[in-house]
């Protein structure tokens, strides 16, 4: 129960109590280690931390603790792509190969090319990863899964990806079926590099982290930031490695809950043309569909927008209730079975609980 899990929850308000109740339920699963939560309501941010930064130290995380965002990174890449569309540098349905550095005649199916719409919604026909990880994911619970993933990607950086992309074959026609693809978001990253003439990390700073004052978010950490990086644990409870460098625009960002509250606040600003475009329905519908990286659904008749992530040892969720101007960021340092869903359940429980 949360009463036995160390926390910085002040227990002063109805919101504090709602978070504590949801966290109490979360920590019934003893596989969980720690979690940092940010709640954004009506322009204010509230922070809650539970558990430990490490199984070996009784240190409660803080809003400044740094986690891997894993695939929540994709929402940042999508926002940069939305910026490119707003700026007239990309189009949603044009041949995306025109944005790439080189001739990729292979990235089409019977003459039908990949597009930004299909890439950003995982309908492009791209494989999950480059190098191909399908064989490894067929037995993701293998004790040596993490080690084999790291070995497969050793020395495989941006240049190697761009070369290997020439030999990649689509597995279905763009727009035909949805298959989750990290490779597709790395392709978007290559396109952003080309159309802006600068790498994604610089675009991230220029258009997102610097304007929002997100000082602890990036693809790499300096010494002081690394000292705030929590330890992550796999579903066996073992200390897990951090993601490899080539995770990049697909799942390579680090951030703190404090920074992510600023990001969630921005994502709730539908007056921003980038955000407005990012949340438009591209596939399916508003109750069950896809926007630019974001999942679209409904909760008691109200729209909800979310994206989760999981790395070797961490899990994340950003959940937005745009009509209520309410957002949740949940960062955990475990990759246990069901952690992403459990984090989303915390957001749903607090959202439903009367906190006024």
C-alpha cells in the first residue's frame, strides 16, 4: 500500500488524496520500484513521487529525477513534423521520400510511397526496427533479451541506418495495416534533418525544449543530469541497461517530471497550430483512432489523448484530457508486465476522482 511506500505527497488536498489512492493501488504490485507523477490542471502543475530511485537505496525520486521517456519520444518527433507541415517544409500526404537524403525507391509498395500520415500513425508498412528485431521480439521474455538487443545494435548509428534503409522492404502497402514501427519514426527524423538542414537534437532545442524551459530533456545527459538519472529494472527485477544511442527520434529521450509538466501544458494548448495539427485524427476516429503519434480515445464521452513508452527498464505515460485542460505525466523505473497500462490507470483514476 502507498502508506508503506515512501512518498513526498503532502496529503493536504483532495487531489493529493486521489493521487495517493491511485498510487496505493499501483504499488500493490511489488515489481514496481518508483514513480514520478505530474498533474496539470487549469494551468497549475502538481508533483508526486513514490518509491525509490534504486532498489539498493531508500531514496525517493523528486520532480527533478530523470527517466527514459522511451516511446513518448515519438510525440516530440511528431510535434517537430507538425512544425514542418505548418512551416510548409513537409506535407501530410506527399511522397515522404522527397524529404530523405538520397534515393529510396524501395520505400514504396507497387508505386505507392510512404507518407508522413502513414509513418506517424504506424501504417507505413515499415518493419518494427532496423536492424530487424522480429526474431528477438518473438520471445521478449527471454532472460537474455536485453543483452541480445544491445548486441544487435552495437555500432549501428545514424549513418548505418541510412545505408540499411536502402535495403529495407515494406511489408504492406502504406495505409493498409497498422504495425508499430520505431524505424518509421527514425525515417521521420531523417526527413526533419534534411528539410531543416540541422539534426533533430538541435530542432528539439530550438522548437520545444528551449521555448518551454525544459532544461533536463534531451538525447544525451551531462554529468549533473546523469547524477539525477534513476536506475531502471526489467520484468525480472534485474538492473536494466539504458537505451542505446540509436534509439534517437523513436525512443531516445530522457526527461524529468518537472520538464514533462511543461510539455503536457503545451500539449493542452490547442490554440498553438502545431498542437492543433498534432492532435487531428489521421486514421480511425476520435473515439478510436490515431493522430500524429498520439492515440485517440474517449473516457465517459470525453476525448482522451495518450502515448506510452517502455524501455529495457523504464515505463512512461502522458495522458491528456483536452476538454478539461487536464494532463498527466507518469514516469516509472521498471519495465514490469503491464506497467504502461498501470500508469495510464493512475491517470484515469485521478481524473475520475472529484478533486475540487
